[in-house]
């Protein structure tokens, strides 16, 4: 998977997680809030993987 696709999927998961958290809070549903929190963290991790791939590629390209 490319760094760009990791970043895009990460952003999508983060956004979906934020929505789930908001809906869970609005409907007083702690399970949905928890799922949203986990999905948001997953998205952040995916974006970090994309950033790491970019850093490695940049290092290799400059070597």
C-alpha cells in the first residue's frame, strides 16, 4: 500500500470515528462513542504509517 493510500484511509477512518463519537454522545450511546474513539485512533495510526513511508522514501531517494 502506498503512503498516499495509507494517509487517505487514515483520514477517512479518523473522520468516521469523529462522526461516531458525536452521534454516540448525542444519543447517549457509550458503545458507539467507544467505537468512534477506536476508529479515530486507527485512522491516526494509518496516517502515521503513511508519514513513515514518506520519510523512508525520502531518505532512500537522497542517499
